[in-house]
C-alpha cells in the first residue's frame, strides 16, 4: 500500500511539473521587463488596418527577448502600423503611421512620457539639431518639425516639385540621416529624389535624381551616403519600372560617384552599413565591402524565405534578420555572427519592421 502511494505521489509531481504554464511568448523569451543599459528594440508593425503594433526588447548578453513591453507598461497597444523608433535625449520615440501618432516613452520603464498627433502618416524621426526634430511622412510632400521638449509641431518643410500623383498614394519622404548641418532624406513612394535639407534654415537646398524609388539609405563615412533604389518594384508602376541599384553619393559635391545595377525584378530593402561593409536584403542577406569594385556574386546569408522583412547589424558585427513569415502571425528574428553563422532565433511580434539599438 505504501509503495502504491509513493508511486502515485511521484507520478502526480511529474504531471504537475510537466503542466506548468507555457511562456506565451515562446521559447527564449521572457514575460518580465528587461531594461539593461544596452540592447535591441524590435518595432513590430502589426497587421495593417488593425491596432496590433508592438515593441519587443532583446538582450544580446542573455539571449532573451521580452515582447509587448510598451503594452505591458502602459495598458494600451501602440496602434496600427508602427514604422520606426529613434532615441532622442534619452527617450524612445516610436512612429505609428496608420494611427498618425508618435509616442515618446521612458527607456527604463517603457512608460509613455508624451505623444505627438496631427501628422498624416509619420514614418521616420531624425534629431536635426538640439531640440529640433524632423518627422517624415508617407503620402505627403511635407516633413514636420517638432520641439523635443514640448512635443509640439513647430513648423514644416515642403519638398519642392514633389510629384503627388497618383493621387491615391502620392509622394513620401522616408529615412533621414544627419551629417554636419544637413539632413539627407530619400523620397520613396513614386519618387526619384534624394533631398538635402539645411537644418539652420529648414529648407530643401538640393535634390538629386537617383532613379525610380530610392528606398533606403546608409552612411559609410561623413563623405559618402549609400542609397538602395528599388526600381519601382513592379512592372506597371506609374513612376516607372527599372533594375534596382546601389548608389554611392558624394556628399561634398552632392552627386553620384558610383552605381551598381542589380537584377531586374529583384526585391531589395533595408540597407545597413557598419563602416566596412554594406548589408541589404535581396534573396537573403547581401554583404559588400564599401571599397568593393563589383557586386557580390552570391548572398552572404542565403535564404529561401520570401518574407524577410528587416535587417540590422550590431557594433560587434552580429547580423539580425527579421522574418514576417505570413504577415499575420508572430515573426522571428535570427541572429548571425559576423561570419554568417546562426547564433540564435527568437519570436517577436507581428511583422517585425525595424530595429533600434540602445547603446
């Protein structure tokens, strides 16, 4: 009788252990806030037309990701289509373009500190000078100017002669990089230009035609800006359809100094640079030395996934690649070392669209 009772007790303990609640975020994730001094924010778009955007935080030291950190801290969801995040004056700024909101939050607690509304479809955020912040927009030829202390819109920059046709989409301003007294911004949707903005006057002082739809930009040094041009992406694009290309722009002269044509029809996105190499998404992850004289002959990290969605590179050279999978379920981020070997993979939110480093 005692033996039977002992066996029953052991079996009950084993069942109890095996029935512990599963981590809802999946393996390698945490449900507890994790706020070390350094790490990686993952901005998850969510599903278009649905308030399902979210923010994740990954700690490379512990290899643990914490999902839904903004929602957990504030009790409400970011909104519909989170686009990008920037850190300004020690605070996180997240643009949620379809909801027309920018949230500012504390980096340690994730608590909201303020918000900016009244912007049509905010995309990217750039600290122009001091407390002056530029915010680019889709479907608009206007960049908004915001005060970083008051979170108030204080002015705007109109991009001259931007073609706002077709009317159902219009033009757009996208990524921005500041070099010296100037901010450089690519005009993407149905556009062709890279623009140069004087931050002292808040005026567009020069434009450079780079081809159909300059999609992403990255700086290799203070004299060279690289631009990934998608070529229109689809045959029938009213702005034109041509081979995508990788273009190096001399910032001193503000002119093209070299250009590399990519295969017609290839989907290209998310240009990054670590100072030595350029990285972008095109049939996997491509890598090219900034002083190379020709394009790579094969992908640095091959992939058969058609849904690779974003890319970033750490200061240590690790490469992070996000996969949206089917654009409705939780996406994944795969971490590779500088040689392209897989280190780990972890689940994040729906449509991981962008990254932001906390250094």
